[in-house]
């Protein structure tokens, strides 16, 4: 039944679908977990499933553990656990007890180790880049599932949106067009000709995406044009878009004011307007930006 549900997962068509799909996946995982509880947890399961809004899976587990600890303590058999899992076959003298090489506990091997699966998933999404010691590393402790937007998905959604936009929103983005971005940790461009000066990076930083693919950074330098001047920009040859990282602008002490028309970049000390960005559909395209050195 669960395989049939996976087959009818809705396709991701626009950027706003990502958050809705993530909520849908979380709700489905929560329901699957609830259906695996023992019958004596039926009252708690009914309460959790009827609670508006549905609690997170972590909150539900904590509540179940708390209820289990409040019950009278007695000797538990190997099958008396919260989840209705089948009893493992009894071990015999000619069958050695399995011991996990990862957590050092008995009863399972490393391929079934829940601790390893949990740690691997956290490590996979905790860091999206491996940088030299002199570079700052962006870390995220937020759990991310398979609905996370990757570079390839971002590019695909961008092409699809631009091809389906109305004539009022249709634009042709060339090498000089930059999009404001909050997902990655540095300004990035694939166009070497945009740099007024650049320096090779050795060893070359590697940017890991959520789907475990990666792209390489070859240089770092200053992008300069009549309408744009930004320093500390990565040259990523295999990238498709010019991305201007919002966090890097905020780190410089600049104020970014978002509205339904676009974004204004302002120097909070002088009040001077340093740059503007226009809103095109769901994207913010940079019009101009001059950051004082």
C-alpha cells in the first residue's frame, strides 16, 4: 500500500510546491509511524492523529516515551516495545549473536543500525560545502528529506517557470543577470569573463548538494561591471545561474528591504541606496548594486 502511495506523489512544478510537498511528506511519515504502534497505544494514537495541527514526529515519540515510562514497570519480553515489530527468531548455539560494528550493540548488524542511519542523514544535510580552513563553512542542523531543492532542481524550476510565464513576466536572462539567493553560502557565477580580478583556489572547494552531487569552485575574486560590483565571488564553471547570496550581503552590515515590487539594498549608516532588485514572478533579479570597498 505504501509503495502505491509513493507512486502518486505530486510532481514539483513550481518553487512554492516545495514547502507544500515537504509538509505532505512529513504528514505521511507521521501517519505511517502511528499505524505501527501497538494496540495498547490506541488511545494515545487517536489523540495524536486528531490533534490540530498534527504534532511533529519527534514530539509524538517523546510523548509516547513519556507515557511508556509512566506505566507500571514489569519484565518486558523481546517483543514488548512501542512499535509493533515482529519477535526476532530465537538464537541457537550454532548461530552467533549479531553485534553492530557501529553502535557496538547486539541484535542487529551495521546495515540495520538506526543510529548509523540517523547520523548519516544528519551528516549528509548538515554541511553543503567542504572549504579550506581560511573559508567560513555554512552549517545547517535542520533535518532535510528528499524534498529538498537541489541545484539541478532549482535550474529546472527556473527554466520551467520562465518558459511558462506570461508575456508580462517573460525575460531573457543573460550572463549579466543575477538572482538573489538564500540557500547557498556565497556569491557564485559560472562566467569567468565577469571578473575584474580573480585568484585560483587551491585546494579547490567542493560544493555538495542535497542529492550528493557536487560542483567545484575554481577561483574567487571581484565581479565588476557598470551596474554591479561585488567581491569574494566564487567562479563555479558548472553552475548555470548567477547567484547573489543574501547572507553575504547581510554580513557586510547592509540592510535588505523586501517588498512585492523587489528588494532595496541600503547602507544603514548613511541611508544611501546601494542597489535594487526587481521581482519577476517568484524570483528577484538584481538591477544594480555598487558596494563601497
